[in-house]
C-alpha cells in the first residue's frame, strides 16, 4: 500500500492501472488469492504483471522475477536506477510468491523484491514476530523498490512476453 501511496504523493500517472490487493489466508489455503484469480479469470489477460511482497522488511537488494528471459533486458534501466540504493539485482526465480501463484499459473509474469532475509526467520510466525522488529528505513526502502518496479512495469511500452 505504501508503494501506491508513494506513486500518488509523487503525482505520477501510470499508463496502466496499479491495483493494490491485501490478500488473506495464505497460511491456511490461500483462499484470498484463489478467489481473486477465480473472480478475475475472464480478464487475466489484462493483468500485465503481479508483484508480491511477503518476505519481511530486510534491506532491499533487487527484484526477483518469474518471467521470460527478455524481461530482464526490458527492466535493465529499472535495475540501474535501483542500483543507486543497493537494490539493482534482477534475478530469475521459479517462484515469486504464494499469493500470486494463481496469477503465475495463468501466465501473468510475477515479481517480488529480493530482501536481506538473514534475520527474517528469527521471528517469523513466532510470538516475537511484532512490528518493533522492523527497521523503518529498510521498510521504506522496500516500499520504494516496489513503487519503482510497479510504476516501471505499468509504463512499459510493450506488454511483457508471456
């Protein structure tokens, strides 16, 4: 949500709609994402890309993607911009996230921020998994990476290859 807020605060107008969805129930069967995919099955071809952020809030390192190889070339200028903050890695992955898996299976290119996750599982899904563990600067960096990626994807001249 902060990524969309940043785009709004900067008075940017993307060519394509950027939709923000707060999924629910990933840990108990992914009903939120499955329902979204079912409800939007008739217009999935209009989904240009999907981004999931569900890896904590460690320092952003770049963007992971499950997409065709030529996508990396298309996003090279984005990586160059993000490199200034240390987040310029573009890496292919076999999985971008459980919440966007139904869209991935429908052929939508998927993305997620790459984060420094060395400490993420120290607290993940424990009683100590509380907001005070978040480093605000790192969380803000992640929001910025997602905002840059979302805005860039929404403004590509050509659709991403499927």
